């Protein structure tokens, strides 16, 4: 799926299974999930989209599993949603994963590396569990702001160019070994 405005749009309580595709070079998002979708997004190459590789918001609950997400402005952007993001390789994006706007998902066992800015951004009251990820060679490992409250546990955070964790603007990340 190459060269559209949005590669795949999931909306209105749909539950698509998006598997084994190349989703690339779209002028906006590779995959866009909005109002109440429950998409299964797995085993895809999602690359070089102008905005997000995967964007989900407005009460969506996608499962994003074992994809390679590379070369996008944002690898994954989620807001007002509960995504389960597991075992993906998220690299060489502007930002790896941006969780915002009351996001309460799970980010488990991903490799998040070589992104030009932050590996993970948590903002605007995010309460996501971030467990067992390898976060390296980004400009910063984590950036938490605007009252975010993520649980950060058992991650391998190393070799980022700036700070490992930057917390500001009333954010309260909980780091547990």
C-alpha cells in the first residue's frame, strides 16, 4: 500500500486484521485508527510515511505487534486510546513512540532505537505501562511532560545522545527496576 494520503483508515467500531503488508510513502499516516476501532496490526513493514507510521486516537484499542516501523515523522502516535504495543522494531523515525492525551496502553518488549528525537514521549496525563523495552541511540530515551504518569519498569535504556529520562511540567513517572 504505497502513495495514498492515508495508507489504511480504520474507523467506526471496525476490527480489521492488518498483516504482512508493506505500508509506505503515504502523504499522511501509514495506518490511522479512530473512533472505537480494535485493529490487529502485525507483521507489517510500515515505512517512510510523512506523518505517523501508526496513529490511533478516540477510544481505539489496537494491538500493534511485531512490525518494523521506520522512517516516519512519528513511529507510533497514540492519544485517548489503550493500545497494546509489543515486540516491534521502531527505528529511524523523528520520534519513536508518542503517547499523549489520556493514553493508558501497554508498551512491552519493543526495540526503540536510532530515532532522531526521543525514543518515547509521554504527555498530557498518559498512564501507560512501559515494560521490558530496549531504548537506545535516540536523542533522549524518555521525555515525560504535562502531568504524565507512566509506569516505567525493567527497560534497558542506554547510549542515548542526551538524557535517559527527562521529566518536566508536573509529570510523575514511576521507575521500577
